[in-house]
C-alpha cells in the first residue's frame, strides 16, 4: 500500500517545517511535528486505498459519506474565512469563558451541521424541497 514516494515525501515535509518552528515563524502550541509524520503515513495510505474506489461509481452509504467529506472542507472554509479575516461575527453559546473558543467551537458545529443538511437535501432530491427551485420549475412549465 505504501510506495516509495510517500516515504520520501514525509522527511521533506518534516525538514521543511522544522525551520519555521525554529525561526519562530510558526509556533507549536499543542501540535507536534511527530503527529505530522504519523499523519502523513496514515493519510497517504488511506488516500491511496480510496482513490481507485472514488473513480468507480459510488453507491449506498459511500456516496453520502464521500459527498460529506468533499463538501465539509469547502463549507468550513467559506464559514471560517470571514471570521478570521474580517472579525465580523462572534458566537456566544456560553460553552467557554473565552469568546474566541466559543466562536470556534460553535462555528465548527454549525458548518458541520450545515454540511449534513446540504448532503441530506441533495440525497433527497433537493429540488422538491426548495420553494424557489419549485417555482422556477413551475414557471418553465407554463412557458413551454
């Protein structure tokens, strides 16, 4: 499952990340470089195993899972970027004493729930559940 290119890439990534930490460009708070080395081995192996499966038509429970795994990073990025760059919203669920922790925790749950809702709507033929799409479909029928 593991080929030589992954084993050669891993030390390169670790060697490139060490100077950033030493020059204090990047600060490690709880993450350690060892986690990255183990993660690279595990995640590259999983990716190599899943890639041939993704190329074939996906059915049953794998399709919603793959759709969720593809959609969640996009929706998460779209949700987090305004929080980071513009500081334009904060969430106050009261889970933590720090506002930043509250915002991060709630926004993570929010976008993961939003992703679940999007995947569910897509799998349940979303056009029947969205009133705007239904009206557009009805209007097209009138003009035909």
